[in-house]
């Protein structure tokens, strides 16, 4: 198997062979294998059927637990490589950090408890809450746009896009949001564009949006009049031989989008790839008014995901900064070593050159004799001896120590630029 299982969750996508998946589903229940792969057990059954992998029958694991004999069918190889290779693209939520999965599990448990327990009585009336009072006034005085919607985006109100017919429902939803938010450790804060939901000190947008139906557009009399006028003008230009085009043709829409009364919550608006639910709309079994707890629980899960993401970003930033520091330190040490070597090479070359000059003078005088040399040659030999002595003097402890101290070359903590001349 090309991918591994880390922290109980398989990385995506997972690539397996038929033999590997066969061994997995016969080693432990398919529900556990499916959870590791990030898919449902129904999806895992379908994959096994597609790739001709026998699966345990109903009650197989109960027999195993009871110690009863149970048969395991033989694995049969196939010749088709496409059938033998299995690629499973699990759900994005399978790769969520442990703390986010824990928050999702808690939200699910809370939801199940609410479904089996009798409903809690609603808190005392919120009719006098300033947000509700202001919202009611705004809805009453709001102007309906050309598309049939009322749009509210005041910083002290909920972000709402609804038709006038849904105003009473919007007020009821706002009342329930305000009443139930404290029961799930949530609150609302003012922000540009509308109130934001705060869960675990993480704020996120929350909007109530009415959905639309797409219906064929019926041209209005004004649109038809404008279109007929344009067509008549085009025919007139065509008869006269004048230039014409369709750029100024009146635009008549093909479709109308009309409010349909289906309300939806849009939470933490933006582009996300973590697989977490952020949209809650009316369904046949549940209206938006009854989804408040689900929305607030989703907010807590999103907050946990954000905190996990922030922690990971901080860890990566710290790791990047540490890596940059190590690179800078390595470069500093390299430059310092380079400057030491440059000075060492210069001193060694000076000593070697002085020795070569001494050897030359000695061999020269041994062959010709100092007294036999012309005056210019004697002066050259004397100069050569002095030059050799000067070279040795430049490498003396006093001169070398002065250069080393001037640039602090023997201090391992020294920072020196590569452009500095240490000679």
C-alpha cells in the first residue's frame, strides 16, 4: 500500500492492490477500515464489489467474537491490472487535525442528544433586544431591490438577503440565534457587513440568504418596445447602406431568479477545502428556524479548525525562521572561514616567496661571487635580500596579530562580509 495510516487517518488519496484491501477487510470490521480510508462503509462495499473482492457476510464478526468457526473465502487473482489497482479518494475531513475531529464528534453527540431528549424551553422573550428592535424597523422600512430582495448589511444587524414575505421568519431566526448562542458558548459582535458569530474567540461571518428559483423570463412591454425600436433603426441603416452592429441591441434576460422562500445560513463565507459544513438550508424535514443549534455547533467546529490551522501556520513559520537562522549561521561561518584561509594563504605565500628569494640569492652568489658582480648586480642582490626580509616582516606576529585583531578573525562569533579585504 503506497500510503500509510497516521493517527488513525489515512492520507488521501490511498492506492492499494486487491490483495491489500482483501487483507484489511478480513482483519477487522469494514466500518473501521472505511473510517481509516476516509469513506463510508457503503462506499467501501461498492469498491469491493467493483474490484471483485469478497467481503464478510452479516454476522461474521459476531461469530468471530463468540469463538464460533467462520469461513474466509479464498482470494482469487485477476489478470486485468485496472481491476487489481484501487485508488480511494477519501473525504477531505479525514485529514482534519485531531482537535477538529474531536469538535466534530462532540457536535454530533450534542445533536443526537437533542434529537432524543425533550426540547428545552426557550429562554425568556427577546422581543426587547436592541438587535431585534432595530432589525424589525429596518425590515419594515427597507426598499425592495429590482430582484425582489431586501438586503441588510449594517454592522449591528445580521447580514440578511430575503424577500419581504420572509421578514417574519428572519425575525424569528434572529431571536433564536440571540437566545441560543450563549447555550453553546457563542456570541455575536459587530463587524462591517453584519454581525459575526464568535465561537472560542474565533469570529466568522454569518448570513441568512433566501434561495431563488430559475424561471424563463417573460419580456415586458417596455423591453419589447425597445427591441422593436432597435430593429426598426437597424433596418433603416441597412437600407441606407450605413454601418451597423449588435453592440447597442437592448439586452433581454433569458431567465428570472425569483425568491422561493427557502432560507439558508451561510457560515464563514469564502473558499475552504477542509470539507467542513458551512451552509445550512431548508429541507423537507427541517426548516432554517430549527437549525440554529446545528449552525452554532458548526461554528464551534470551524473555530477548532481555525485554531488548528493557526497553530500549524505558527509551527511552520517558526520552523522556517529557524531554518533561515541556520542558513545565515552557516553562511556566516563559511565567510569567516574563507577570510581566515585568505589571510593564511597570503602569509604562507609571503614566507614561501621569501624562501625562494633567499635560495636564489644563495645560488647566485655561490656561482658568481659577490665581489665579482657589477655594481648594478650587487645592488640588485642587496635589494632582493631586503625584499625577502620585508616579506618575512609582513608575516611577523605583530603584523599578523594586528590584522587578526582588526577584523576579529579568531573570534568564532564574528560577523564579517564577504567583500571585506582582510589582507
